């Protein structure tokens, strides 16, 4: 495998791990070399999008050890999404066991430390019993698949330009934005297609209630740096990102102040650095936000180089994930 050419795309690996919730209990975790599944054509996941997923990564460290980053946080978030959908989710222990097993059974797909790439883990739950009524599925399939991945939107720390969503919303007020459910991503597809046609890899959404404040990107949270402060939106419609939560802590550790508050679009002009953060994008600096409707381009920082605080945060975060830096907060779980 040419690890240097890895994109954020799917490569079939040895096995997927599954478990079926039926008759009120989870069945054993099973491995399958077949990455196709057989479910009813009338499954709630197919009819009504009753699906929730997670995304985390396994890293080969500089010491050769395999690390998962805060997997219990992903387990809890999946449980929260499941509660929203009214379906069962695996308990934290089962979730982590399944992720570890998926990594170990696909060890040769874990990119080597020197590549800087990682193994993306995609746990998900879907309603599988046949239904036509709008009821919560009582049979749920839990699946964990893995795939080696490289950079999501741009190579590490390369600033990108993004499109400001002016004719699309991602999440409704009091809606589903804060849950990691498939429907949210379906809702962002058309906006994504249009943005790609115009040459943008990512879209920045505003809060749909007012279209005044920054919300997030379709696959990551927003952060800004201003006067030595790490600022991220306070919004009920953004996904509670585990990366962002970790960066807030790391920023504090570095002596920055941190703020979770409303960020008006106009305030971007005053930011020293802005960027996207998440498992897939890690930290992707943004140097231009293009508002086509108003013919305005907001420029922040340099086009060729990430700002020094984004760079320091990136180095700290990836340093912990790849075992180069001391894991002060005990975030990594080493797989043995
Ligand atoms: N926001 C959205 C909409 C996402 O899909 C993701 C990715 O999971 C994130 C934010 C980042 O979350 P995390 O850091 O937990 O990966
Ligand atoms: C992740 O960062 O793990 C995600 O789930 C983003 C995904 C939509 C590509």
C-alpha cells in the first residue's frame, strides 16, 4: 500500500465487526470478512434514515503502540444520538471492545507511524427490522468498519478557502444538528455539491435561526483565535466535537483564555486565525471565507502558512495522538 497517497476514502479491509440487538439484548460481537450486510428492504434505516454513527481514529505511535483517542467520548455521543432516535446503542465497554477488535483484526491496514496517516474507525447503528409506521426500531445492527485514511480536505496545516452557506442551512433551531445522525449529512449534500462545483472543499454554515452567527462546517467545528483567546461557537445546533473539546483544554494548558460564545460573522475580520477542527479534518486552517451573495471575501491570516497558535495546537494534539507528547489528560487508550 502506498501510504503517502492515502486520501479520506474507503479501502476494504479484512473484517467488519457486528452485533445485532434483538429480543431486548445485544448478540455477541462477530467478525465478518464480507463488508456487505443483508437487511430488510423495509428497514427503518432505509425508510426513515434511522442511523447514527461515530468517527474516531487509531494511530500507530512513535513507540509502535496503537492508540485510540478518547473512544469513551465517542461511545457516549453514540448513546446520545441513539436516545434521540429512540433506539439501542452499545454500552461504552462494548463500543470500545468492538473498536479495538476492528483495529486488531485489520492491523496491516494501520498506516505506519512515519506516514502521518491513521486508521479511521466508523462505528454505526441502524434500525433493521421491517417497518412502515414511524416507530422506533426494536432491532438494531451495530457495525464497526475501519479504513486507512490520509488528509481530509488538504494536507496537514495547509490553509484552505471555504464557502459561506448563503442558500442552505444544515440544522434547524431545536433540530438535529447536535446529533451525529446520517440525516444531517444528507441535508448538507446539495450545498456540498454546489460548493465543490465552485472549487470549495468545505462550507461554513451560519446559525439558521438568525443567519448572523457562525455555526460550524458540514464535517467539523469552527474555532477562531483572537488576542490570545481560543473562541468557538456556543450553539445548540453544532455537533459536540471531541477534537474541539480537547483543543479547548490544550489551549488552556498553553495559557490561552478560552471562550464558548456567539461569534458574529462580522467578527471574523478581527480574528488572527480561524480553522476547522474534527477527527477527519484534524485542524484545517482557513484563510478565506467567501460570501458570494454579498461579493465579500473575508481573509484571515496567511494563505501559505497556518498561524502559530493553530500550528502549536496541531502539534500538541497530534503529538499526543501519535505518542510523541506526554498524554497529560490520559486521553489515549493503548490497544494491547
Ligand atoms: N461537526 C460535524 C458536523 C462533524 O461531522 C464532525 C465530525 O465528527 C465534527 C464536528 C467533529 O467532531 P469530532 O471532533 O468529535 O470528530
Ligand atoms: C469525522 O470527522 O469523523 C466525521 O465523521 C466527518 C465525516 C462526515 C467525514
